């Protein structure tokens, strides 16, 4: 009987068309997800004007989606390790597409908030699943790069919302940008057919034919045999207590540190995405100019994610993240002070790179930190707990805006969490990361021409 170690096979695979397909699908889903999330901040000034809501109440309206994201990340991230990641992703796409479009049909703050909460379940649930999917199938030597490249679609979605929103809101009203978000639901049948399933789920459900197909796509030299036995290292196998495993093997303290880092970084991301347009408009810029700042913010986020992932594959990802968080503290703080417009655009771009980009690199880190069997669970809980920071951000900053405090005070409040996040990441026990031990496998004689396939 040949023993086939799928983890090792994925780690040592050469980048090919299969990886490209996973990358494109995951990135496309994240683009839709990023659009759905950013659209509320883009339309916020128009919504406030039409519905006659105060800044504080508007903050609660924006946070309704973030509140849904907290539950979605935890529940749909955890359940994916039980029902299969492909099915969980399809559920998430259906949720955020249908209910974001439904929010565009509402006319009062309560109904709007309910629809955004339901959409938030899908927006939050899809993130841990696509990160786990990309992490699982990426070659080890370029894992961080591929995960952050995929997740840069989040920034692309934000830019798409800014570009599309600028034209649609002026021509058709704020409702139009929400209705446009319903289109991705049409892709669900294709996602179910094209997206690969997670390895632990295929092994647990004994889908040998699909496992053979997966091995062949990872390694084109693989030739299936009836005697093939597929397996994963012990830490990557399915477990009956996935949540408890986050605190086993010396990972408990680092799990809490990840949660703190997620809380702080998501606070910054959603404070900027929800209130940057309003803050810049209050500083004297037109709506068009204020929306341009959102475009630059997300453009910077895309470059920060890709650049940060590239650095993380070449240096210690923990050190890279600490540096990025410190950059966030400096760049966001400076946004509140008078500077030339060209310099302001640079600062906004750096703020996007060191908040949106840093959050994406943090997702890559947590995805590599936990074993494969609980990867979606680990990412989901970090993201879910971190959502409480995202929920608080629009409310806290909305309250500060309502108090008419100086502009620099608002941005200092957004920048402070970066220092706390840097300290939390610094305290993570990097030696306990699953990737640090991914090269450790039980050695067996290897069959000729079949990497990670051994005779037994």
C-alpha cells in the first residue's frame, strides 16, 4: 500500500494551473466581499442625508454589518471544518449578495440595519474560509505571497465600490450601489463545481477518487493506484474538539494575542473605511475628493498586502507585521495635521497599506499558525473576536465626530490601536506555529517519481 502525505505534497508542489485557479476564485470572492463591506461607508453621507440620522446613529447602522460579521466568522469558519469548506463558502456568498442588495430596498434605519446584519454573516464567514483554502493548497515557499495576493482582492473590492459608487450615487441614488451587490449570487453553482474541497474533509468522508484527483492536480507526475492510502500528519487530521485545539500544544497565549491584534487592526480598518469620507468632507473636501481618498486608501491596502506577503515569505512574518503596525501608528496620526494635498494622498496610501494590508498579512500569519484540521476554526475565531473592534470603531469615531473635536484627535484615536497590536504580535510564540513544524514528517521510503508518496 502506498502512503500519500497530502500536506507534504501540497507543501512541495510547484505552482501550476490548479493553484492559479484556486487563487483566482478566492480572489474573486474576496473582491465581491470587499465591495459589499465598503459600500456602506461610500454611501454613508447620502444615507445620513436621506434618512435624517445623526453621526452616532449612522455609526450604529454601519456596525450592524460588522456585528453580523463577528457571528459569521465564528460560526461559518468553525462549521466549515464540519460540512466542507466549499459548501460553507457558497452559503457565505449567498448571504452577503442577497442581503446587501436587500439593504438597498429599505427606507428606514432599522430595516437597513437588519439587512446589513444578515449580509454581515456572509461577509464575515467567507474570510476565514478563503484564507484557509488558499493556505492549504499553496506551496510552502510562496504561501504568504499567494494568501496576501488573494486577499488584496478585498482592497480591489473597496476601490470598485469607490469608483462605481461615485457614478451610481450621483446618477441613481445610494440604493443603486447596494442593488449591484446582488449579482455574485449567480456564480454559486459555478463555485460549487469549480472550488476544491478541503483535504481533511475529503479524508474524513473517505472520498478516495477526489483525493486521487487532488493529488494529481498538486503533482502532475502522480499516477493513481488502487492501493493508495491518503493521510495527513496527526496535527492536521480532523478533531472532535476544534475550538479546544486552539489552546493546546502551547498555543493558548498566542491565540489570545492574535485576538488582540485582530481587534486592534480591525478597529483601525473599519474606522477609516466608515469615516474617512465624512472626516475629509468635514475638513473641506468635496464628496468627490473625499471618495478619492477612499480609493487611495484601498489602493494602498492592496500594495501593502502584496508587499507585506512578499516580505513575509523572505523574512520572519512576525517581525514584518510589527513593523507594519508601527507604520500604521505614524501614518494615521499625521492625517490629522495640515499637509500639502500630495503629501496627504501619500499618507492615506500608507495608512491603507499598514491597516488593510497589515490585516491581510495577519490573516496569512494566523492561517499558517494553526494545523490544517482547525485552520478555518482558528482564523474564524480570531476574525470573529476581532470583529468586536470593527463593531466599536464606527460607533466610537462617530461619537467623536458628533463632539466636533479637532480633526487630529479623531485620527489619533484611530492610530492608538496600532501600538497595542504591534505589542500583541511581538508576544506571539512563533515557535509554536504549525508551519514551523510542517517539514517534520514521519519518514518512509519514497516511491520513484512520486513526491510525498511512500510505499507501506
